[in-house]
C-alpha cells in the first residue's frame, strides 16, 4: 500500500475563524459511544454522517484511529496561540493513524464527503502525563 506521506492523509489549509455559532460550544466526549474499556485502553465508536459535524472536544490521551469506512473530513484545531487551523483528511478503510496529543488536542470534526465516515478511536490510558 501507499505510505501516509504518499497519500497525504493530512493537509493543512490555513487559519480559520470559527463563526458565532461556535462561541459557546461546550466540550464534549472524544467519541460517540464507548464500545470497550479496560485498565489500559478505552475504545470509542465514531460515525460521521455525510455533511455531518462532531462537536468540540479535547483529547488528553494519545490515541489511534482505525478507519472502518473511509471518507473525507476536516478538523478545526485550536493552536497554542488560541487561533484555529484547518486540517483536511482523506481516510481510507483500513487506515491506522496514531496521534500523539502532546498534552492536549482540542478540535471539531466536519464531514466534507457524501459518504459516511466510520472509525474506532482507541485511547491509551497510560499516556497521561505522570507526576514526578
């Protein structure tokens, strides 16, 4: 198969200014439903309908995305300076993408496709920063 670099699964498209409809959006969970959990991992179901939206959330644990049904989508991700950057994705079924959150990743997810995006998101509980 092609490498991630060749496929360019992530494309940065520059800064965005979220409109007033997002001003008071509360933080929600990182997925829609927990399908498995033990001491080490928490597995979420994420389904994004065509043209759909998944609200603002913060990843505090490193995670892995396993795509079951591929689609194009984009995120608006909060940067250190408080601005927002848009990233575009083209997920294919079978893709496995590891994400290191480096202390926290806050974003929203938008469908940009006419296909349903289905994935499993696996959080690694041992990736919490450890107190010394």
